[in-house]
């Protein structure tokens, strides 16, 4: 639509400046040191919602960080789109690997560098700007509700209750989320599924205190050695996960579904080169796209114990620790997998050590339909602005609340993401391409338009 493009072009610089201002707020949800900044960010998001034309917007307190909710009701008889996103970000460390400050956004080579540039401030802000475009040009063809939370990166533990308590307020026909990636600007795509997550922490205890590794070494089980052995045994020679019962519920795809998945444009050499690895790694019998899209995984996220300071200290440590996450696929259940892992991990511990396993947050996998009116509206919107039909893909990441939208509110979701896999989300030098930001703002109004044409 001409009016949208004109309005966007006339306000381009401001649209960018406003995003940069938002990126300057270090809204790190995991670190209590930033609690005030998280709250400040919520206020800023609320102000932007009002400026974009929301009839009302509010910062809703929770037991953790606040949720920002706004809405513009054009006509209760029209369909309603519930936009979801998050204004919280991951911690920025390791700081020394950033080329510029994580909360001092810079634009270089057409890319915005900052923590949250892509995940998810840049992407959720496209929806606020798209709402501004539609309301200022009097072209909004449906009702819009926007819910932007501040705890996605720490497991959304208070959002589930918010959904339960606010079913009426959140009443809608579809959930629209931009917090995923697409293949490339040349190949627009829509993720039609996300993996679930089970996140564990393990503690292995050997002797009752740290020991001299000469005096006692060789006579007592070293918990770090043991932990490494236990972790190594969690994959077999084919890189299958050995946790008993782990694959019992895994849904196998049909040959046709697997073929469709592997038909997506993908260059294995380019993929490996870009990551700086000579060869990819993974479960035997599956391609890389299958390994990240439709297969469950188990990875150590962190491991520590003993002496890690400067120089050498000869010590046989008393304890060793690791954080281990598992990505889940339909129909695995996060709680069940946590239990299976706990039992398995306890069962493989030798008698010389004690293990303690605890579960952190989790989330359920989701698959979104690709034959629905909403999916077709998203596909048509991308076709309109990219000139190409989008390819359905499966995303490897997790957004735990999506499963609850369906379970609690009875709502399906469309994952209209504009990030790229190499945007360095959760990493140093996170970036979001300026063109992706503007393409998102351009595309979103078309979703609303086509979705309203029931
Ligand atoms: N936006 C990501 C998830 C994502 C990224 C999905 C790219 C698909 C493609 C989200 O913010 C995220 O990082 N989720 C966490 C889970 C959460 C419980 C910490 C994840 O996937 O690790
Ligand atoms: Mn995200
Ligand atoms: Mn994230």
C-alpha cells in the first residue's frame, strides 16, 4: 500500500533512532543488578505503544519483571491479532569480545550492533512501528493487542499465570510473533515449529573436601574426571543420546515431510565455513537441517570445578558441576524428560561419588499449522514485500510461552521472524540488519490486512 510506504519513508530516521534509544537500556532479565533498567525499559515500551496509536497501554507488575500490554480496538466485530515479543535481553558477557559496547548501539555496514538488536527488541519494535504506520494512515483493518514481556530470556515463569488471570483481556484470533529467523533476504521463510527445552544442573561430589592431588591422587575418585566420563557417555558412537527412554515419544517425520524440510536452500560448506569448523557434527542418519529442526539434542552449556585461576594449583577437587540442556521435539514433554535425565544420570554415577541433579526452567515444543488462514496471510504478506513465496522451515530455538498460548488461550501462533541465523543472538556482537528491520515494518501491515480478509 502506497500510504504505508510513504509514511515509513518519511519517518525512517526516527524509526531507527527510537530503536537505538531502546537498545541503550540494558534490560538484562537474568541479573538483578539491572532490575531498574528492566523496569525503565518496560516504561519506554509502554510510551511507544501509546505514541503508536494504542487506545491504552499499561505496565503490568508480576512477581518478576513487568509485562507491557497495549491495545487498539478498531471495532470489536473485527478479528484481533495478539502480538507477542520480549523487551528483556540476555547478559552481554563476555564483554571483551564485543567490538563496541553492547548497550551503545552502532550502525556499521548496514547492521545495528547491540545486545537485543535482533533478539528481540529490534523485532518486537517492528510491530510497534507497524502499528504506528497503520494507525497514522487510518488503515488498520483489525484490532491489535500487544503483549511484550520482560522474562522470556529467563523462562517466562510469570507469564503463564498472567495468561490464566487475563483470558478476557488477551482474547484474540491469532498470536503473531517476530522472534525467530528466516533463511535470508533472498529466501524468505516462516518457521513452522520450535523445539522445547529441559534444562538441568548437576553436581558431583567426591571427597568431603579439596585434597592435595599428590597425597591423595589415584586413590580417590576425582569428581571432575568422573563428571567428564558421565557426560561423554550421554552420546553413543552415532551421537544418539543414551538417556534411557529419551526417544520413546519422539515423533518421526514421514519421508515426504523430511524431503520438504531438506528442499530448503542450504549450503553445508558455507554453513561450516561461516562457523569456522572443518566439519559439522551430529546424530547419524540425519541432515544438518533435520538435526536442528526435528531432532532432540543434549548439550553441556557450562562446566566448572576445581582450580581455574592463574597458574597451576595441584588440587583434587571435592565437587564438579555442569549445566546441561536438552532441546525437545514433538511429542516429548519437558517434565518427563527432566525426570528421565535425573534417573539416568543418577544410575550411571559410580559408587565413589554422589550426584545431585536439579531441573531449571523448561518449555514444550510447538508445531504451527502451515495450512491455516493465518499462515497463508503471513505467506502472502512476505510474498508481497519480498516478491517470493516463503519456505516453511523448522526452528531450533525455543519460546516456551508459545505452547501455553495454545493450552491456556486456545490460540495458534504465526512465527513471522526477520532475524538471520548469523545475527549472533546470545553472543558477542549481536546485530540486526537495518534492511531486515524496515522490511519487517513494511511486511507486518500486510499480515493484518490479509488476516482481516476472512
Ligand atoms: N528468540 C529466541 C528463540 C529463537 C531464536 C527461536 C532463533 C528460533 C530462532 C528466544 O529469545 C530464546 O533465546 N529462547 C531461549 C529459551 C529460553 C527459555 C531461555 C532458547 O531458545 O534458548
Ligand atoms: Mn527471543
Ligand atoms: Mn533469546
